[in-house]
């Protein structure tokens, strides 16, 4: 019987050769040179299996896309049940599915949100958030954080790190200004210098290695936005959906944004889905001209079934209790490992299950990543700060799985320390 995961290729070598030729040469070569030759075959729960049989516990989760695990059976059922009656629908017309999901998002999130708009990805949702802020304020200027990451589409990429914006000539310094994270004086200067449409921030910047906001920092930015008339856009694409221990990480900072963006995990790894939650003022264009932004696949009716099931599972009492137990177990376990290897494993950045592990070398997360891969755990280094390993456990892990991950992590920390100066 033909292996369905090989999609007609003879073996893994053939997949890699064709991938380098026809898909993405640089990315394909990068992972081979990094000793992470992963080509995913079977995937169930939190376990990925390479097409050559190497099993990995996934604590990368593709940025939280797989918060509830790979191929979660309840989400597959939601999709197949939806397909018994629906397709993507027609974005021009009212839809019970889209409306019901909007009502659920608003009920779960509370004030000050009153409007929901949909997107097919986090990047598209960020683009729409920026357009919404510009309409609401009549201003163009957007302020973001240096080393930020908000996606790769036209407006989103301009808010992020120059590595991604300059390559495509998408950096626009006259409209998009960036200031250092946790530097309130720099943010104050930028906001008061000239009118801005919005400040856009990941609540905890993911691709920068999850540096945590200092106490009161985000609340002070909210106050500055109020003072200057700018909107506050919270990017919760990676930090939302219970990863912090609350539905939205921004709520743990006692901050109410004007626009909140969610995606990745909202589709459960089953269907591409994103959404914006907006105040009535921030979503004012919806009253003025509802045809001003259109996206054929946004708010797909079958996708709404999946997203609704994601929210039900994520906010259930059982899931919330499990998340808090897993948070506590990781916090204690990581602290214990660090205490035994403090010269190499030098820091832990943790807000719930949003975790960055710091190592004592400018590229230190890369050898740890390699050693974890050998030991059957997949975690990824932070692109914009490779000292830090992104560590993003799933919401539904069992205590036994957490213990297993922690043991493999300690083994990888020990094995990687002698090669701490090695470069990928």
C-alpha cells in the first residue's frame, strides 16, 4: 500500500530534493544544515512522526496553532459535521454561522468589544486592524516594537523587524515607527511627537523570545493612547486562547485594547481562521461601508464550526483547570532544571504556557533545539533572539507528558552545554 504521507514520492530523500528544487530552497537547506531533517508524516495529539519514523513531542505547536493537539477528534468532528451541510458560504451575505461565532467571541471577551470581523490568517487580520485604526482616527502613522512580528502581508510586515520588511521593499519609516520593548520613555516620545493612528503590540513578543512586559508598562501605553487619541491594537495571535492562563493575555495586564487580533489556534490546526474583536468606534467602517474590506474565504461557514468548537473546548472548566495545573508543573520543573544548570540555562520567561528559555550564548537555543530533536521533542529557537528557545506546551497535556518533556529537556540542556559556542 502506498504511504499516504509520502504523496507519491519514493522516500524522504526524494521529498527533500524536490522541496529544494520546487518549493523553498533556502528553508529546506536550513533545516538539513541545522540537523533537524523533519518531514512530518503522521500527527496525532501532541506527537509528530517524521516520515522515517522519528517521533517528537510538539512544544512548538506552530505558534499555538495546535494548542488543542494535532487532529483533535472533536475539531475534526466539528469540521465534518459542518461539511454535511455547509461550504465556505458567501462573504457578501449574512450568515447564522458567522453571526453566532461573533456573538460567542464577544460574550467570552466582554467589554469594550462590540464588533467582530474575520480573516483567513493572523497577517490578514493585522492588515485589517491597521486599516480599521486608520479609518477610525483619520491618521496613517503606526507605532510598533523593534523586533516585533505581526506577519508578512502588506501592512503587517511593515510593523515588524527589518529582516522581513526590507527584503520586499515594504519598510515604510515615514508611516511605521518602531521603539524598543519595555522602553516607556521611547513610546511616550513617539506618541507625543505627531499624531498616530495606533500602537500595535504583541502582548508578549513571540519571535523576539517572549520578553515579558514590565509591571505597568502596557497599562501606561494604554493611557498614552487615550491621551493622544491613538488606538491600542493587541496582537494575541500567539498569546491568546488560554495560553497565559486567561483567554487573552492582555486581560492579565488589566488593559482593554480597542482592537484584539486572534488567529492560529482559533482554527485548531484544522481550518485557517482569524478574527478581530473591535470596539464600536474601532469598527466604524462597518457602519459606513461594509464592502470596504472583502475577503472571499474569511468567516467561512465550515470554519466557523471549527472555531466555535475550539472556543468551547478552550474555555471549558476541565481545560482551564488542566491549563493551570500544567502551568504550575512546568514552572516548578523548569526552575528545578535551571537551579542545576545555572551557568548554561540562565533564564526563564514564563507567563502561563508562554515560555522562553534563555541560554548563555548569543545562539544558545540552537544546540538545545538540536539535542531536544534527537531526544524526541520539537521546540524552536527564537528567530529574532536565538539565545532563547521558544517553549510552548499544549493546553491538554497530561501530568505524565509534562514530566516526560521536562526530563528530555534536562537531558538536552546537559548535552548541549559543551557545544555552547557552536553555530548553526
